């Protein structure tokens, strides 16, 4: 690759990385928010206590 091509590619990727990401779309059903992947339960919630108890038990 030529230096000029490399510089152009670096500019392009830097511009792409600095763009703001779109905010998550609002859902119409609150149960969907709870079931989406990547969302950790808040500490101290009842759900967290249930999950800890389930991990201890053998099924």
C-alpha cells in the first residue's frame, strides 16, 4: 500500500470511529427490555437473588 492510500484509510476509519452511535430504540413493552441480551440485572434486585440461588442448586 502506498503512504497516501494508508493515510486516506486511516482518516476514513478515524472518522467512522468518532461518529456517535445511534441510541437504543425505545420499546413499547417493558418485558422486552428485561429479556434482551446484554442487559445485566441491577444489583440488589430480586432477580439477582433468584439467579444466585439457581446457580447454587443442581437440577
